C-alpha cells in the first residue's frame, strides 16, 4: 500500500447490503484505499473486517452522522434504497439522495458512484422509476461534484434476488405455465462484473457526470430459465399463456422462492418492460472488463453455494423496518414468555451447545416438529411474509443481520447467546433467545402483543408452543453431543 498520507478515503454506504458487503471485501483485498462504511448498526459489520474499516453509525437522514461519514472522503459509493419502507419509499429515496449529494458537495467529495437499474423513464415500473430519479438527483450538480451512474439489469450471483428466483423455479418446477412478461428482454450481469465496474469507477479518468449501462447478452427470463436448467442438467418446459398478471405471478412465485411478496412483486413489475443497455459506455470507458456470459455467472453462483462461500444475500439489509436490527435487539418489553431450562447431562460444553444453536433452520430444520414450523412458514408466505424457505446464508455459521428462515439474527455473542427476531407476519413482536450458560441452556420465546388480536394469537398458539419449544431446547442439547447423528 502507498504512504498513508496519500491513500484516498473511500466511503461505502449500504455496506451491509448485498452489493455493499461484497464491494467492501473486494476493496479490502485490493488494499489500495482507506475504507469507511456508513451503516445503521455497527454490529452488522462482519467481525473479521470490523477493525480494517472506519465504521460510522447512522443514516442519510441523520445529518450529523452523514457529515462525519463524508468528511475527508475522495469517492463515495451510494448503494442504498428504501424499497420496502411502505408506500412512501420513493419519497424517502428522493430525500436520501438529496441529503447525500448535499453532504458530499459540502465536504468536497470528488466523486459519487451510484448503482441503479436499467430501464427507460417512460416505461419503468415504480421501483425502477425511483432508482432512475435517485440517479438524477445524485447527478443534479455536475459543476460541483462528479457522478458515475452504473445501471444494471438482473444481477446474477449467489444470494442475489434474481438468481434465487431462477434457481428455485428451475430446481423445483419441471413444467411451468408462464405469463407474457417472461419473454421480456433484459441483460443480466454477473455480480463479479458489477463489482469490477464499481471498483474501476474510482480511478476512471473522466470529468463530469457519466451514465454507464452494464450487462451481458440480451436474454428473456424464459431463456435464462432454460440456460440455468442446462447448467444444472435439468430439462424444463415453459408453457406460455396470455394471462397471469404480474400480481398473480407474484403470489405464485412466493410459494416456490424464498423472496417475500413485496420484493417479488417489484421485480416482476419491472419485467413488464424491457431493461436493456442504452449506451456503449461500458465498452468505451471500461475496455478491460468483458462481462461473463449468463451461463458462466450461474456456474460461479452455484459453486459458491456448494462450497459455502456466500458472502452476502438479498435479505442481508433493506429499507424494511425489521431489517434495521438496531431497535430490535432487546426483548425487555415483552409481555408473554415461554421459558425452557435444560441442564447439560452428558458432558456437553457451552461451545458445543452454541454451535448446535447456530445450526438451526435452513436445510438443517427444526428437529421433531419441523412439520409444524413448515406449516407456519407456509402460512407466513401466503400472507406475504418471508416463510421458512428463505433459509440461511451458510449451514453452520451465523453473523449479525443474517436471516434464519423467518427470523433475523439481532444479537450474537460467541459461546454465550443467540437472539433471533421474528420477521413472520403476526400481530405483535417476537423473539427467540438462547442463553448458553455454563451448566444449562435457557431458551426463551418473548412476545409483545399488539392489541387484543395479539393476545388472542398468543393463547391460540400456546398449545403448539408446549410441544415445539420444549422439544427444540432438548433437541439442541442432544444435537450438541459428538455421538449425535446428522439430521
């Protein structure tokens, strides 16, 4: 690395999101910059890199935190959006972009780099239109700050929303009735190529604003399904029909993919119109980057899944309230609790029990009453929630902010505690806590009801809790024993 006095400071916003996590790792490996990250909760920054980056806690709506984050910065990445924050997300997006641009201008930041989506304003969905408006706002003062606006279509990588839809449908459905939108053209791009464009944009020699459309070959969603099937060795049949609206398609997709209704509907809505490259700036300004074909991107994504090398997932962070774990990491206000205390009997250690707790969910399941958990997950999906098929990033490892089926990790202390916050649809708030003590496991289900309906819900599911939670605590202890057979 160069002398520290000459090293540029680069700011990454959205550093705990899908692209932000990967970009942070990429730039740390390069070792060319001093990295600063702006996050809502510093504990979501991976422990392995926390001491290698400058962490600023706050948001683009906190002016003091924002000013501190951009101070002394040469290049700032804007990788955040408010989709999922209710009907007003487009207003939040606009305000966030204006706040960020103003703070960067005031601090003398040289360049903003923004990752948005392909699409034309005239035909864009509400979600894509908001991303377009964000880019326009960030670049509204070209005489005072440079903006490089990268525009991508479907991003293909392990854990990305687009890849998860394609992978799950291809693996689960040999025959599919497909609506008209699956034949709309787009230009997918591998996540590694996206990161390469973002990284190269820091030192790109260019004055003023620049819009760069990126993508590989033009494909329809139907063609992507066929090609993904070929990579997986699966033959799939897609039967076109002139009906099945985007809304109906969204309800259908949530049953076979890990994505919730709001995210699926936004993605499907975006497929109603073509999202293809509108300029040749990628080839002109980044000649050293040759986007990999769709099939190669799929192969690499599958390899990451098979080797447990998934750095980030679509559900790591978002504008949704429950994803901001800072305000959900303490169940002290809960009214109802189910407490299970199970002593260690066969020489179990706290470390072994902790590892057993951290293996819950996903393909590992929830022990004896797994079918009841699956039923609850199906009901959650039907009502627009995450459901159990969201799964988890890795089979045996958890970190702050990770998803575990319809739970979110909101606190984790190695060998001592795991606290999960419920993101399922229910009339109240719920937590599942595992307190690993030296001689016993204390498992507590916390519940804070919302109104009368919330209380009725608690009493309605109480009989199931009697069996499910008691079995879960005992089974966690059993699974921690070396002699326990793999589930």
